[in-house]
């Protein structure tokens, strides 16, 4: 229904593979794949282990390492090794369930960046930007019974298919090509990232 909505059709944009311009979908969606993304983290303390494991110094500087590649990403510091290199010594500081968390996904997308990304040498800008995005996208409320804060949003990683195959968020698959739908059931809003 989302992809057929008359308000969505002229406004939902994706990046053209050929021209690099933002364009409308322009095709009829035949099938949707929506993967539920866990969204349970209420605090940025989730990332304290980066300091505890000496991936980031107390000053906030990211520890450097010898340059290598984890196709197509350059790996020049311990943070990118933790994010990308499965056989690295400290990859396991984030478990597989941790890596599936929406907060972790946002953080990883920001750290890896795009083709022209200029990486930060310190961690705080990544954490601050991740926190701001997360707070803007995810809704919370205080549970009336327990008086604890709880997340009310549901997050889905969405892929759409037309008769030729994948059409949204792109026809080309890449780790940094994604579309998240964040659904607030109370306000009945959907944020698309």
C-alpha cells in the first residue's frame, strides 16, 4: 500500500544508478521484502566498549592500524576493523544481535560513509550524529505501569521488486545502499531513511 499511495509515488526518491541524480521510482512494485530490525537500545552507552577495548583512546581518538581493504572499504583504523573485518581480533566485541540493532546499523552506515567520505579521526562526531538521527527517527514513551522508557517504533529494512528484479532502494546491491522504514504506531507516521 505504501508504494501505491498517491502521495508517496511522486515524492519517494532514489538515486539513479546511471546519472547519479535523485529520481522517482517510476515502476510498479510487485513484491516487498521487509526485514524487522531490532530497536531496543535507549542509551549511547552501547558504544562504551569501543573505549573499554582500546579501539578508541580516552581522548576520543580512533586507534590507527596498517591500511588494508575490506572490499570496497579502506580500513585504516581499529574502528573500521571492528565494523568490517570478521576475522579481526576485536570483531567479537559486538555480538551478532548487537550488530542487528538499528542504533548499530545507523552508526555503521555513518562510519563507513560513501565513495567520497572523509573519515573522522575521533569518535564523538560519529556518536553525536548517530544519536541525533536515532532520536529524530525513533519514538519512545513512558510505560504507564513500569514508569520506564520504552521504544514504540518498529523498524524495517525494506527492499522492493518490480518485474525485472530489485528496484528500490537501488537496482545495485551494496552494504551502504539501504532503506529503513521507521513506523510510529501511536502517531501513525512512517519515517523513510
